[in-house]
């Protein structure tokens, strides 16, 4: 639960086309484990946050060598 004007900060790997980046291995692991969901694509996660009522979402790639992103939703 956020206070009025609060922000949600989220850091996660996302799915993409960086073979060997680590996110492809994590995505494969999650897809083959019962009860787990695959990694989202960055755009997919951004859209989900907007659909849940946040008015803006800022995403930042945190490491140039892999698909680790930070999201701030307000």
C-alpha cells in the first residue's frame, strides 16, 4: 500500500534477445518450474504497471551487459 504521491521501485531481470546475458537462463528456469511464470519483457511490465493505475513509469537499464532494469512507478 502506497501513501498518496508515493512511488513503487522495482528491480528485475526482463526477457529479451541477449543470449548469454543471464536473463535467458533465468527465463528458461522459470518457464520449466511448476508454479513459476516466465520473465516479462520490459515493455510488458511497464504496461502492466500503467494498467494497475500508476500514471507514469520510468524504466532504466541498470547494467549494459544484461537485461537488469529498474522501474519507478508513480
